[in-house]
C-alpha cells in the first residue's frame, strides 16, 4: 500500500485521469492503495446515517421544521421533556450520550489552546486552505444542489465557522456545551438534507452513492481538523506534534457525534492521511462546481468581516485570494479558478511576520494580540454565545 511521505499532505489527483468513481478510476486506485482501503471507502459511499435518518424519517409527515425543533428541545431540556419519545429518537440519544473510552478531555485541550491563541489566523487557515478542499468533486454536489450556498455564502460560512470553533473550545464537546449541541444539530441538518435530496428524484445514487455519505463526512472531518492546523503551519505558526495529535483526537470525537461509522473514521494522523489519499485517488478533484463554490467563498470575505468600504473590500478580497493561492499551491489554486496577482512577496512577508511573532509575541501590541486570539471569536456580531441561544436556527 502506498502512503504519503511522512509529514507531507496528500495531493489532489493529477489532471487527465478517468472521471471520478468510474470503473477505470476505481481500478487504478485499487492498484495504488490495495483492495482493503478502496473497498472500505466504496462501501461507505452508499451509507448515510441510519440512526439520525430514522429520526428525521419519523418526523417526515410532521410540520416543517418539527424534527429540528425536537432535536433542539432534547438538547436543552433532555429526552424526558418529550412526551412519548419515538424509539428512533431514544436510540440516537443513547448513542450520543455514550462517551467512548478513548475520549481524553485533557489531551483535547492542547488543540483548544492553540485555536484560542490564533483566532483570526485559524479562521484564515480554515477559509483559505481547509474549506476549499471540501469543495472538491463529488462531495460538492450536495452543497450546490439547491444553489442556496451561492446566494448565502457569508451567512453559511459564519455558521460553519462557528461549528468548527465551538468544537475546539475548551471542553466544548461535553454534553451541555455549545460544540456538542451544534454537532448534533449539524447531524440533524445533514439527515434532513440527505433525505430531501433523495426524495427529489434528481440524485443519481448509482453514480455518486448516498448524498452526504459516510466516506465524505469522514474525509471532511480531516479537512476541518488536520488541514486547519496544516494551514496554520504553512502560515508560520509552530504547531507541535502533540497539538496535531490533539486536533485529530478532538475531531475523531466530533466524527462520532456526527454519526461517522468507526470503520471509516480516522484514529491517527497516518489514518487521516491515508483516507484523504484514497479520496483524492478516487474522486476528489476540482470541477466547475468547485470553482463556483471557491469563488463565492472568497468573494464573501468582506461581508463576513463586515468591511463596508468598496475599495477596502477589494483589497481584502485580493489579499485573501493571494494568501489562499499561496497556501493551496499554484496547481490546486489554478484548478479552482484562482486568478489575479499572486503577491508572493506579500504572502511570504506575512508568513515571516507571523513566524517572528511566534518567537517574540511581545512585538505585537496587546490590543492586536488579543484580537488575533480568542477575542476574534467572541465578537458579538460573529455569533451569539449567550447560554440557551436557539441552536435550531443555526443551520436552517
């Protein structure tokens, strides 16, 4: 079995390959990675989330949004608050309330500390490096199915970012914390979207598997965790081995809460890299949908940062696009449709400054240092952190 070189990120498949998931492409992938890894990945393309899907299906004939409201009620008031809860809901909550033996809250705090220290840069690493990988085919098809993501990019980016950051907050995944609640709401949203797409009659399951399937959820968990920290490293942040292992552990548990089968979920950095390498060899590569999603995400940056002036917004977009290209590499950025000046010297200068302030943090004024850290995530205009906030509206 071929593995990525130690410390290297898997790379997107080269151009000129057969179409994603075509018989020829699968055969080539089996030759490169062996039967076991490829068969496991192909198997989980056809699996959704049986526990959560059963709950959403139970509420299919109820009033619109009823399933989400029930999820929210159970998360905030407990299962006992629901009169005669259906067995499907009881089974799901039993799985969610079980904390696997491998969860280590103390070790997970190393990732939390790093994210709190590098708030703005973590957001940039997520947007400019990690998130574009989630837009690669064929996992991008459910994202673009309704077209709403193009129209509401900034709003949905805020919500996705909130979910990622709450997952990294200290003890943010404990039963009563926002990270746990958001993970469950994301899971419910995935199931609702999955069943709606299948009910539309316009989804080709024979070709693409189940929408929002187990394999794609597992791969996206790698992008939301390992790739965020890899993006930080590429910007000049010194990430330790323990911090990398901590982020893997954190998102292994997030994957569990999202309903990812333990058979396909990663448990270590080598397993995460193998999973992504298999995905790249089979299907993950840019297409026209990838380009549209990537462009809409970059263009939404000023709205997300609440930059009002047109000239300043253009400058911010240009620097963000150049920084993304610098982090992704010219090949992937070009295939995602990135254009405009590269600004290599500027990007290298930013990296050098970040690296220097890592060694000598006192070079940054206190106010700027606070904003670059946890204060960035506590901006009231970013999202509501008040206890008891309505999580049902987070992902509507």
